[in-house]
C-alpha cells in the first residue's frame, strides 16, 4: 500500500492537480488587473516547472519503443 503512495502515476496526478490550481490562480490574477506582476511571473514559472516534471514522468511511464 505504501508503494502506491509514492508511485509515478500518483505523482503525475498530484502534479496535474497542482498545475490546474496554479492555472486558476493565474486566471484570477489576470482578471484582477491590479494583480502583482512579480507574483504572476512566479506562478507562471512554477507552472512551467510543473509541466517539465509532468513531461519527465510521462516519458518514464511510456513503454520504450524498439529502435
């Protein structure tokens, strides 16, 4: 059971949820035009890091294609 808590598919799901949450925060900050530019840039950088992490995990989970 403990192995399932630290599995790659579970981590990918967690990253996707966090990515969606950050998307929502960015959308709200954009609508509220009085938003802090520095905070918005930090959120966007965090979102990009999450995308990179998700891409790496997805690549690990995909079966290797024969050469």
